[in-house]
C-alpha cells in the first residue's frame, strides 16, 4: 500500500468537522501517486458522496473532456477537493470545514509533489491565492511557494453558464505549454546550476 493510499484510508475515519455526521463516505481523491498535475475542486457533490470518487457527475464528465482535449486522462493526473465530504444540499463549504480539511490536502500535495496545481473554482483558488477574483486570474499561471498554481473556472460553472465552456477549453489548452515551459526552465536551471523564473509568470 502506498503512503498516499494509506493517507486516503485514514481520511475515511476523519471527524474533524460537522460534515462527518452527514456524509455517505469520504471522497479523498484519486489518480497517479506522482502526478505532475493535481486538479483541486471545491467539495464532493451527490454522486461523489455516493461513489466515494471525485468528479463523477456531469462536471466530472466535462473534466474528462477537458483532459482528453490535451491528451490526458484521469490516470495521468491526480484529482481531489478542498473539502473531502459533501456539504448538505451542495452548499458552499464553510471556512471551518475548509480549515479542518487543510491538513489532508497539504499532506496529499506533499506526497504527490506535483509541478502544477490546477485550481477549479473560487474556493480552490482562495486556498492558494487568497483575495483574487477567478474572472481576472483564470488561465494565468503563477508561482505559489514551490508550486505553480494554474487557476481555472470550475467545470460545473460551464454547465450553468454555457459561455464558460469555451473559456475552460482555451485555458486547458494552455496547460501543456505551462508544463513544457516548466520542463525547459528546469533543464536550463540544471545547465546554469541556478534557478530561473519562467517567462510565463
């Protein structure tokens, strides 16, 4: 059993906040243990709570389409949420609930060690880049500590507002370039024996 699998197993018995009382099951996340890219959404919905897997409803189907658009699949990335249990009636997660789940997400990122974190929606964005509006920063990668944060709208937003579908598709198509530039900068850094900020950011 990998350390990440064991961590997900531990999450199943978490009672750090009130969401534990109403969940069907915890939704830890899934994907490649050493993924270069981690997608982080907001919280599980009805389908996720029932199946114990992230992004398995209509928003998940659109996320699969977005991944396929850039030649990726769920097996290539890791998918998780800021909050691991479904809020009642799909309401927004509360600050205390987000805080209670923070150590779990921190440990996941520490174990996976991704190059890029794609934030899906405003709650995920606020976790890494507080006080920013997603309408202003979507599709614009930035350094956040040792990570590159790549903000995107939540796929569910496109289901409610059709015009956002094209925006999400265009942002997603930038992701391979971000990874390519990161790889190039790392190789250049190795040659120069010194770090180098990306021109993108």
